[in-house]
């Protein structure tokens, strides 16, 4: 499957620049728009050099589907859940160690039941 080059409308680029100029970090805006940071820096530089001539052309409008947005959110939440499970396991192990070691740990009890 070949990679296709994305094209963005002038309005899209100006909105991205406006976000950066309002004080948001370039990294944050880049992640949100799924664009490389260097692209945003280039757009800002082009706009500052020639505001009236920058981004001339037609470009394609970007239409991020709701489905893709939800899939990204599910992936992010799955990673967060996995992280929190690991933290919980470590906290339980530390708590057991501080309470004195018992013959069975919660982990081994879970394995025996499951």
C-alpha cells in the first residue's frame, strides 16, 4: 500500500498557525492535528514571510472521521488501563511486603482461582 501525500486547505493551515500564535505549543498542536512539527514551523515561517501569498492553491480538505478518532481514543485508553494495572500490581506487592510476607500472595491466589 503506497503512502499518499496529504494536502491541506489554506484555512486549515491558518487555523493551525493561529493556535500556535495563541500560545499553544507546536508539539501539542502537531499531535492534535497529526502533522509533523516541522510542517507547522514551515507553515508559520511561510505565513510570516508573505502573509498574502502564503498557501496559495486549492489543497484538499481534511476530514477526520469519527470512527478513526474513536479508535485512537480506545488505543490511548487501553494503554492507560494497562499502565494502571501494572501500578496497582506493584502497589499491592509493596503493601504485602510491608505487612510481612504471608504464605500466599494475592497474585498466587488469583492464579489458583483462575
